[in-house]
C-alpha cells in the first residue's frame, strides 16, 4: 500500500474478529496493566469529581470494569461489536454492573447519547489511531466534545509514534500489553501506516493497522475540537522526555460556559 492510499476508517472492525478478541485479555494482562497504571485515570477523574464516564473504546472492558468497581458510573462503548460482547462477558464473570453498553461509531455519539451526557470521556488503548483520515478524526473529536458536559474531561492515549517514526521501535511493554510471552511489534511503519503484529504463546498471530499520530498533532486536534488546558503525560508521568515513553496520555477539559 502506498502512502497516498489510506485504509478505510472502519477497517479495524474486520481485524477485531472473535478469535482475536478472545486473545485480547491475554495481551493486556489485566493485573500487570492495573499495577502499571497505578490508578492514573481514576485520579484524573477524581481530581475534578467526575463520576459519569463514557469509555468510548472499551475493548474487552478493562477500564470500564475497574472504574465501575471503584464507584464510577460507566457506559462501555466500542466501534467493534465483538469487543462490547466481550466486555459484557467479563463484567458478568466479575459481578460488575455497567450503566450501559453499546456498539457505537464515534461519528454518532451525540445521536446515541445526547449533548452533555457525560462528565468525562476516555478513549484509551491506542484506539484513536484506528482512524486514517484527518477529517474523520476531526469530526470524531467534535462528537466527543458534544457529549461531554462543560467542565468535563477527555482523556486520549496513543503510542509514542514520534519515537517510533524518528528513532525506531523499542517498546518496554511495561505499561501496556503486559501479558506474559506475547510479542507486539510493528512490521511495517510509514508516515501513514503502522502495521503491528501480535504473536501469542499458542502460536496464533494477529495484525492491526493504525495511523501513526504524532503528539503535537493530537494536541492540535483536541484544541481544534474545542477542548482546553491540554496536558500531556508520558507513561503516566510529567514532565517526560519526548522520545522516552511507550505511550502518551493527553488530558483536556471542556471549558465551562
């Protein structure tokens, strides 16, 4: 694929088939992930007394479920219906009640939930990089802005593609994808495509295609959507060396009226 040929924005839905989704929790490693994050996202929300949360890329439910266990009112949503199904399965097994769960395209958030419906929105797990067109990313963030109430918060995380593109791949796998015996690495990397390969101990191999979003660009998108006071963290720490972290967390507020 040439750099001028972008993938469709819903391409990820084909990649998250049931087989890959059934392996996803092994990739994340819930205990290792929880230890690495050390409550970072929960603390961000608690600092502003934000309780009603939309997990807009719930995956298999790690953040939705752990937040619900700590008293947040969580709606779990994802563009892949297979992920939502797995979230509900995990919630049932753990005896956790979510406020709501839906398969939702980010471009339809306001139609699904209404304006100012949530105190906060989280879009984690590198999910935002599944969108390949600038206009779609812009429109998706504007929808996210619409469903967050004034004074509310958005948190978006993504791989440190600045480091990948400019210094090469060197992941510590210390904070994300902490499952044992699993290898996650890019096998193709260009200005417009990061193709990752995920190899599991049982020999199964899966692939994800993502757009390598740079740090300043994501900050600009958030500001363009109307969010303010954007703060960036590297592997949950601030300040950080630009190329050092594996993942970047961008935290912003919706201005009060």
